[in-house]
């Protein structure tokens, strides 16, 4: 605990010192404002060329100044849906997505802005193999990957774990989301087998600007965001770039009596201590309040019957007078030093704290004669704390015909959860579903202390090398091999202590005669400790995942479009299930498997047309479980697909306006999700649905931007998840919504 307090004090003091520089005027070269558009395009091409050099292994510490096109829609953006590379998917070394022999996708800020989703997990359906996680309420932001839900250990912020498994990051703070599909324990330690999602927050940019954005919709959304970027402050002792994002929201939703209030502040500072040494300090302070909405009760065991009540927005299964509150604090430090052209060291430290108050209402019994629903109340107040420190060194060197990109990393993690109280009251109240009261008092709001307590630590070592053959008969072959040694300790239950070696290996081949194509295969494992005791008193073994994957990636249309095909076979063993012969005990016999095919295309189809498209086939099953043998995995449809198009209207087809030039972009997307089950018991089936979204974006005079979006244009009635407790319930998806945003930069 002392180490955690000292780390927080150090981060806070350093942030305060650096942010005091914000009063210094940004120094902009006097001729920068006069740069012509062709010259800026040339600068952007040079920047892309430098990034490509880094992807090929020519490590150089990039300068702090980042050139950006001077348009409101493009500050920090490049107008592209596809990304060139990522350090996350390889564990710390830079690699292009085309050359990486693993399945990875990136949703860039351009796409996040165009799609206008107010929850990041709703963008998941535009990534192959990924779905929105089980939304049995509106109080979490979770993803589902290859049949397995991603939790605290696998939804990361800037590459490190979050303190709270159910934390929510406002979309206004996010620059991109990186998805890695398949076992990711080598990347981030003990995790479920489905993969990982890495949320990357906004960082300082080279140009100074102050922007305000107002978001409104027909259901009462009211959100105001401010984004202030200083540019490079060269008058300070060290060159500094600062960025401040702030959000204030007080919104109603398409669900009557559900109100959302958000306050967030995210200061970031990047300091160029020397040309080879860079320090980034960041804080995310987020306060999120919302009424719990558990959706619609099944009232007969059928989601179709619930859908017939979809228009009755006034009836909310779970709303009471109590609001759920989550106060999140994250403090992040990233210090990087380039020792030479071949060696770079990076220190990353993250401190996370969350205080949560959670109150929920669950259906217990329904009297059809009187239309009366009996409900239970569940409430908890808990705290989450985490410290994550990582020190890694990246090597880039040659040995004969091999170019190596290696990494050695040490990581220390400490996670604690303390429940101040947990209370369950059943039955708690009754209401008439035709005339419900949405402000009933919550019962049991001050219950006994001593709920769930967790105190876990781990010490981890990562070693990996990516070697590419640059000449000879094997030219174009790349091998990525490594593993993570995990020393996991549970301070409250030593029976869960484990030492585990988690490997992965990937093999790729790019034929010299067909440099646009890479074929690949990989093998990876995952490791995830779980609680429970077997009938003989022995602890349950950790869950262990194993995956084989084969695929191909190709860059088409002059490398403007990347197309990927991947087949995978993923198995999760040692899943704890209830022991039918010994109540209260568990058996470590469950086995879950998902075999599937994923297709993805991202990039430019022409100079003015971009696309994201994906198709996913899943064949999931549960074996080894005497109660669920033959069932499917939760929220894993056999078929799902999506497509998104963005058309930038040519400038010569847009009439001139008195205020200057106008840029117009038109967008549209379609999502198809097949039938799937809410839980592994397969007790509630959600029907298939197709959703259509439309949008248009206008940039006036290069500083004012207006966006219009029609979400769920056909007003499809669909459900995103549910809960099998008691009568069971389902959570409605977004109703048809006309949304507008206005952004202006000074």
C-alpha cells in the first residue's frame, strides 16, 4: 500500500509541474500557417514514409511535433480507416498488421467518429470474431471475442490493465481500439482465451487548437466536450506538448426514466527530455452516474414475447430511485529512451482506483392475472485498486540473413477489490407492469460489510523474438516465438498460487515475387486462475486455453486495402462446473470449444470510397460438462457480418459557400447478427437481427464540422444481451435515433 501511495504522489506532483507550463504560448513557425495544401500533403506522405521505415525495423525516436491537416475533421487523424501497424499485438515491438502472423484489427478515430456510437463496445460488431459483451445492464463496457467475454485482465487502457472490470471510457477520450483475437496471455498475463482489446487514449499533437463539440439526439442526449492542444511549447526548459480533454454530460436515453451523467477530465503531457528520451504523463478522471436498466422481463420465457412490449419504454425492469455511480481514476507514466539505433527501453507505470456503487433490480415472479411483477433488489459498494509497472527493452539487430526484433520485459501487478457491503433482498417490491413506478426506494442500501475480497499479485517475465529472413532461399519467412513466465499469488487463498509458462509461436511467409501477400499460422495458449473447491477439498485447476490458427493477409489496390482470412480452432479446458453429487463443490471438467472462419477487408476501394467489412462463422460447443454438454457458448452466433462505407464527395461536386470551402462525407453501415444464447445454459435465445446506420458529415471553412447520424434507421427491435436469473430478462438494443454533433475549433 505504501508503494501505491508513493507512486500516486509522484505521478500527481509531476503532472502538476508539467501542466503549469500550459500558460506558455505555443511557438509556431511563422511560415507554417502559409503552407499550401500540396505542401501539407507532401509532409503527410513523408510522415507516413517515416512510419513505414519504423515498421520495417529502422528504430528512431519520433519527434514530438506531429504535422496534421488543418481541418476540424482531421486534427490527429489521417482520414484513413486502416492502420499501418501496432506495438500491442506483438507485445512491444513495432510491426505492420500485414506482416504480423496473428489476427488483429484496429478501429481508428476516423471510424469511431463516423459511426457515432456512444459506447465503445457497440463498435465491436465491425470487427471479425468480436461482439458486444453480455449486456444484462447498461453499467459496463464489455466485449466478447471468439466466444469468450473479455474482462478486467483483457480490456486494457494504453496497454495496461484496468482496476475495474466494468470500467467505462467515454468515446471522446479515445483515439483508437486495438483488438487481438485468440489467447493473449503472452501479451497481458493471466486472461481468458478469447483475446484482448486495447483502448488507446488521445495524446498531444503538433498543432495548437481549442475545439468544442456539442452532441444532441432526439431522445435527450446533451453532451459537451472540450479539446485543448497546446502544440509544442519550446519556451519551456524541455520541449513540452500538452493536451486537455474535458466532458460534461447530462443525457436522457431512448429508455424512459434512464438518465446518464458524466464528468471527465483527461490531461496529458509529453516531454522531450532529450532527442532520445521522452516522458508522457496522463490522468483520466471519470465520474459516471446512470440508472440501472435491466431491460425487459421475459414474462413467459421468450425474447419474442418481450419484443412485443418493446415500444412500452416506460416499463423498466430494473429502475429505482438509486443511481449507480462509478468514480474512476487512472494515472499513467510512460518513459522511453533510445540507447542506440538498435536498443530502446520503456518504463510504464499505471495506478488505477475505482469507487463503485451498484444497485440492481431482478425479476422473481410474475402474476399474469394482475400483471404484477415481484422483484428482488441487489446492491453493493466496492473499491478497486491496481498498480501495474512494466519495464521492457526492445532490440533490433541483424545476425547474418536474419533481422531480429526482440523484447525482454519485466512486469509487476497488484490488484485489490474490497466490498464495503453486499446485500440481496428477495422479494423486495411489487409493481404493475402497465403503470410502473420508476422511483421506488431501493431496499437494503445499507447492508453488512465483509463482502467479496480479492488481493492478487503477479510477477511476470516476457521474452520474445521476431526474426525475418532477408536473403536466400527462405527470404520472406518470419518467425515470432516467445513466452511469458507468470508467478501468480492470491494473498487471501494460497491454493490459487500458480507458476505458469505461457508460450506462443507464429510463422509467416511473404513471397518475394508477391510482396503484397502474407500467409501465416500460429499457436498460442492462455492461463486464467479460477476459484472453487472440489469435493475432496482440492482447489480447482486454472482454466487453460489453446488455439491453432491459419490464415492469409493481402494488400490490394496499391496497398490501400488490406484483406484477411483466418481459420481458428480454440479450446478452453478445466472450466469449473457444479458437482451434481456434492452440492457446493465444483468439478474441473468443463471444456469449451469454438472453431471458426473470419474474413475482413479494411481500407480504400477508390480515391473517395473507404470500407470496413467482415464475416464471421462460429461452430461453438461445450463438452465435459454433465449439465451443458452440446450447448453453445454465450453470445456466439453461428453467422455474423457487417459492412461500413464512407464516401468523400469530390470537391468539384460541392458548391462553394460564402464562408469558404465545404467538405462532405456520406456514411452507411449494416450489421447482421444471427441467433445466439444469453448464457452457457442456453436458457434464453436472442433472435437474429439486421441493423442499418446512416450518416453525413459536413466541414465548413475547415474549422466547423456538423455530423448527422441516423442509428438503427429501420427501427429494428433487437436485444444485445440478457440475464437468466429468476424469470429472465433481455436488454433492448438502440432504438432508431437521430443524432447530431457540432464541432468548432479556434
